[in-house]
């Protein structure tokens, strides 16, 4: 997918070892998962799952835009370079 392509390109430029795992610290819209926000994000995910399980139709997340992809790539570059991450737009 798009995110994997960004990861592979960034890894080629920065030369770190790239290991893809199910758990991520950065979501596709460049929001960093932290100790401060992960519980709320999990609660929302579980709430939406409960709604879907009860038969309610939900729209799901919007498609990734080119600005989402650019923001993700920018945040990833900051992580690889060791610089502080810039705020997401």
C-alpha cells in the first residue's frame, strides 16, 4: 500500500533496518500514538466496533489524501533523522 511504499523509500534514503510490525507508533495520517492518547483511540475503536457489531453502518475513515501522505512521509523523515517532529497540519 501507499504507507509501505513511503516506508520503503524512506528506509532506502536513511539506511536504517526496516521491520514492519502490526503495532505502529505513527498512524497513516501522521498522528503519533503516545501514552497520552492511545487509550482514547482504543476506546473509540472499540466503541465503533460495538456499533458495527450491533448492525449500525459506519462510514469508516476517509481515504488518504496526497497531503496525508506527505504529512506521514514528513513525520517519518523526522523520526529517522532524530529531529523533533513537526506538528501535523
